[in-house]
């Protein structure tokens, strides 16, 4: 199943928070992302529609 695509980018001005993921369908930003968190974002947000609150940026955006 394909749920999106991965693109690289230069600094997005939140890179001091670690690796960043932006989900363009609903304009959600995630920070402090590693491979395990990326897998959680795909499974929970992209597949099931549930944001991974603890990694959203800014924290009060949810």
C-alpha cells in the first residue's frame, strides 16, 4: 500500500528540534523524528487518521 512519498528538504526553520516530517494533506508538522517515530506517524496518522500528538509542532497546534 502506498500512502505518500518522501522528499528531502533544506532546513525548515524547526530543524533545531531534530528531523522534521510535514504531512501536506492536513498541514501537520512533526519534530524529533527517528525511524521508529516515522513508522508510528505512517501507521497512526496516514493510515488511521490519528495524529501522533507528542511529536506535533508546534506543541499547541493539535
